[in-house]
C-alpha cells in the first residue's frame, strides 16, 4: 500500500507549502500552516458531500462557527 505522502497531489502540496513555510518566522509558520491545513481539509470534506446538497445545507455544514458537524 502506498503512503499518503507518496500520492502525487500530496507531494505537490508539500513541495509548495514547504517553501512558503520556510520563509516565515516560527509564529508565522504555525499560523500559515494551520490556515493551509484548514483549506485542504475543507476541500477534502466538500469532495465527499453529495452533488445534490443545497447551498443552504452546505452553509450549515461549513459555516465555521462550530466543530464540523452534519445534522440529519
């Protein structure tokens, strides 16, 4: 089984973000890293949402006001 880090998309992400993070001070590195991770996780979660999901429902799920939660 291939490692997640060996996936081409992952490698591209790490190559790009590593150079960005290395230009930052410690605090900036943490803030930028968390922001980039949040963005990637949002993309990943949204890729699992069914296409027929309404915009209202998407807003409820991804509003950012609480922990990620899907209410039936």
